[in-house]
């Protein structure tokens, strides 16, 4: 079928409405709690009956980013799981997507998502929605491949017809491997293999082995004299202060601040990704049970932070990297690879009271938040948002569909974004809209770093708009805004 | 107050070098012998009269091969200094100690390598086997995290200088501009006739932020030798004696090899402070007596720190001291009039000693009037050394 014929056929559906889709289960506490676990959202208005009762909500509410998860049909709607005899979904988007898949556009990514919240959901609300197909684009040449954008709008109501919110959603259906591969700049050498096992190996000996053994246990050990309890770095067999040869270690908290840093561009060697940010980290002093000694610093590479985001003095927390085949005093160590510390920006603290709008400054920056994204984060997020699309949990099928790995689903990205902003503003900041444009996929092992700033504050009404971006090594993953209401 | 007893009792009587290049086309041993022979010829001393040698532990040309090549029948002193580029001025100090104590009569200090066409220091330590001796294990705290090159080690200090003292990349660039200005008029310099502007510096690519390419010294092939004897013998030789007015080595305060990241402050060079104290005490001089200096410049930031450690300005004020051509010819203290290691060549600081000798003799291509006392320093960020050279009167 020619491309224009396909477009004409698909566009015949624009404006059509799907059937009313009704949730199988009402909004409920256990599902909210699972969502909060997956997102790591500690806001008590979602899970703590007592705190929620005292809040402006008067009781438990569901996180606003969950608006569109409750009436999802779940696993049985996935093609391979559909029971015999159950007809495929009849909504216009599903219809258009099947047509596109038949024409070879088997890849799918979400492009835009805009959630508008009319009121927060409460346990017991039984939701339904009706979908309208707003648009199907011409064939477009995108970075991912040749494809079509499909835009729908969904109106969410309770079964009693109370309007609770809307979702505008745009996806790209594309043909895998038809994208415009970025041409390497002239003179660029291929980047070296970044596998951590290729990093230069540390010389481990009797004087420093206890530290590396601790790293393997994810203990950030600091040498400590057993005579005078002084901590110091690097390790030495004799205490310069008291003369003792009895050496042990204290365990540092893993928190620290950045004392200095460099960004390595040249030369580039295997085991690292460039440009490489390397920090000199001043550790929070461990509890020594005695005098502390001077501040202890260690060198470690920084993850989840771009060179332009690094600042002397920034708070950091330890991360761990399984790195090298181990050798101790030159002999092979049979315990498997050693581990070395890395640091990422410290996770911002969740605010326990709620800021008032008049206390915010236009342009005020939110602290960096770096999320070390694992496959578990991605799968837990997909399931907690009742999204059973295989690309969010099945690596083999994700590969088949042209993706290098499973990737974060849009609802989880929105959940993180909402958490990031409400952790900053406080538990009773009321979200009225979440609008994002999606970019680079969020794959596991690429730390996802959130930045944000207050874009506007209306001190009369308390309406606040916060701009947020979450990026990884591939570029911006989501870029968008959270609209909220605060006490003026 | 302590005074080194060999002060003004020993002198440099000859200097000799090969050409400085990117590809010498001959062995490192040949470069060393050419430089040594040239230093003897400069002094009017027969190579066979030399009975002492002093060099770096990093030197690949052993004393016995130098001895064979120069036709020396007997050596009574041979010493080596550790810690890379920190060694140059210490080779001269050891030579001075040897000749003034009667251990040797003529001592050649030498350094020669194919550091560009052979093993390049700029590639760093990533391919070194991870031995576990106390010395090798020091790399365990940096190499697994990607700090593998001298540039990356110095950059960590430079960021902190910028943070604490408000130094800018342009301030570092002013050091490079001064060096290249001086190299431009020195026919022996690799960058003869090639001055740069601050804009060139700023536009040069990053090596390790905050260091641009033009903050980093060259990689060079070449050799340099310095001949030392007693002041008394010196007065009978062809060149005017250049007295060793003071010489010093220094390590200080939680010293590491170019990675002293764990001491309280990262903005000074306490090991150079140790040298400075000895140099001023032994020579009886003060910064006001010094009209030109050769300050080790493998990377620009530490030139600023040296000006502060020697008291040419207060801590944190070097950026003002070097402003407006302060360390260029005609400025308040012309530094590295041969072009330094950024402009002339990187011969591990030994070529800087030769320039100090030329300034005292009055034969530099960029001669500073009244240069009666010339300060020369060794490598920075490492255990190091320094010299004060002066006229014999």
C-alpha cells in the first residue's frame, strides 16, 4: 500500500470515539502503595491514613500521575496474552496501531503526554474513559525511523460521570532501523570500550586490602588507627600521630561534598565514558569513637551528572561499581571482581512541610536528582502503572522491536517527575497538570538526572509552574512542566 | 636560620644540549652523550676529567654507559634523584655537595630522552601493570577512577585554585602567552617564531578541564647536561663561573607523588615552600634581589602557585602579579625567558637550569638587565628542588 493511501485510510478514523472503557477495580490503597514503592515517593498523603486525614485532602488520595492507569485492561489486552474469543480492543488508537503494525511500523514510543487533573482520585473511585482520535500524521522521517505520530485525547470520569481529568497522548509508530544514524564528526575516533573491567587495576596489598574488601561489601571504609582512633587517608601501616601499628577502619556514611573535580577529555582509554568527571570527595566524617583527625578525601568518578552541572561544594552520595578482576599482592583473587566507589549527586531530601507560593523565587532551581536506573526500576514502574507492554519488561522483545534494551514507560517517568517536584515543594502541593515531551529512551544502567526550575509563580492565586528535564547520556529523556497550586 | 655550607663554594661551568625536536632520530644514549660532551666543551674541560654523575631515577641512560661513552676511567660519585620532574635542581645540588666535600672534582648532571618519539609521558599510566609495592599502590586511589595523566592530576589542584582564589582560565593562559612570547625569539625553541594570543589559548581544545591544550607543556626529544665543579676550579676555566648560591630539595605535609589531594589545602605547593625557605635562608637574598626566574611550567597553574610560595606576591595574588605582562620581558619579573617547557622544550626542567646559567652569564637571547641572581625551580606538585644561581664577584 502506498504511503498516502495508508494515511488516507488511517485519517478516516480521526474524530472517531472509542467505546467507554471501565476499570475492573476501583482506585485502591494497595495499588497506590505499590506505585509509591516503585516511584520511591514518600508523600504521606498517599499512604499514611493519619497524615492524609490531617491534610488538605482530608484522607488518602492517589498520586495525580496515576490518572490514566486505573482503567487499563492489563495483561489480557496484550496480543500474546489475549484469551481466545476476546475481541481486540476497539478504541481508535488500537485500531490505527494495528493497521500501522501490519504496514511494518512495529516500533512504538510515546512522544507527548499531557495529564490535566480536575481533582485528586480517592480510594473507591471507579473510573471510566472515552478516547477520541485527534490526529494521524503524514509519514515522518525521525531519528528513530520512518513513522507516523498518532494523537488521542481521553476524558476520565467516575462511573457517576464526575469529571476527574484528561489525557492528551501522542505516540510514534515507526519502522525499526530506518532512522538517521548520527554521523560521526570528522576526525572523531571511536570511543573506547567503557566496560568497567577494562579500567586500570588498583595495586592491592596488605596495607590497603581491608578497604577494597569493604568496597566489595559496599562499605566505604576509612583507615583508622586502633591506638588513638584517628582516621586518615590513604592507608598506612603506622599511625603518624601515635606510632601504633594496629590498623583498622571506620565505615563512612557514603555522604560527602565535592572538594574539587576535573573533566577528562584526553587521552581516552578503555573502561570509561568521556568526557569523564572525576571528583575529589570530602567524606562526612565517620563515627570514630574518638578524635576525628583531618577531613578524609577520596578520588572517585562521578555518575549521573554532566560536566556543566558539577560544582565545588555539591553534596554527593556513594554509588558502587563492580569493576576489575581482582589481584591481591599480584596473585589472582578468586572472589570475583572488585568494586570501587563512584559518587552521584546526593538525593534531595523530601520536604515535610509545604512551601507557600510567596516564598518561591522565579527561576529558583531545584536540586539535582540523579536516579541510578536499573532494570528493576523499569519493570517495577511498568507494573505499578499497570503497563504490560513488553518493551518495558522483556529485553528480548525490546531488541526485536529495535530498542537496545527495555526502557522506562511514560507513566513511570511522569511519576518520577511528580515526585521530584512535590518532594521539593512539599506534600500538600496540589498538582493540576503534568505535561511532557519525550526524547531519548531511559535505558537501564544509564543514570537519569532530573533538573528543574520555577518558571512562574502567581503570588495571588498560588499557581506555580515548574519546568523539569530528566536526562541521561543519550540526551533529554523528558522535558516538560508541572503545574501546581500552593497556598499563596 | 640554617645555611647550606656548599653555598657559593660550587659553580656551574658548562652547559650543553642537543637540538630540541619531536623526533631526534637517534638513541636516548646518544642524546645524553652529545649533551654531556657539549657541556664539557663549553667549560673547556676534557670529558675524561669528569668523575661524578648525577641524574634522575627516571633516566634510561645508566651511569656506566655515560662513563664508557665519555671515556671516563673512574667514577667516584653517581647519584640519582627520584620523583620525575622534581629532580633537576637536585642533581646540581648533589653535584655541589660532591665537589665541595672532595668526593668528586667534576660532576655532570644530565637528562636525555625521546619523550615524544619514544615513550610519551602525556599518555599517562593506564598501561602500567598494577604492581602492589607501596609506590605502585599509590595509584590505586586514582587510576581506577580515570585520573591517569599528569594533566589530570594537576587539573584537580587547578579547579580548587579557581574556586578559592578566583583564578580564571585566562589567568592560566597568561603564563602560556608569556612563555610563547619568549620562545618566539629563541632560535633553540621548538616554538621559535610562533607566539600565541590569549584567544588562541582559550580556543585550544580541552585536555582535562580546566586545562586547555595550551596549558600543557610539549612532549620533546632532546638532552641537556650541566657541568659542576668547585668555585675555585671554576675561576680557571673558559666561562665565567656561575655560582650555586643555594640549592634545595623539598617534600612536605602529607606528600604524594603529584596527587597530594589529601592534605588540608590544595591551593599551595608546600614542598616548594620548603625549598623557598632554604633558598632564601642560604642565599641571604630576598625576592627583590631576583630580576628573572625560571619556574617549572609543565602545566600553567603551578607557575602561579610558585610565585606565591617564593614570596614574589601574597597567596592568592599571583593572578594580579602576572596581569598586564607581569611575567613577560619588560614586566615586573620576566619568567622563563627561554620559552619554558611550553615554548622551548620539555627536558624535565634541565633546560631551565641552562637558561638560568645564560642569564647570569649575560648571554640569553632574551637577556634581562641586572640578572645577578636567577631562581630556577624543579617540577611542581611532586617532591621537588630549586636553585639560586648568581654571578661570581
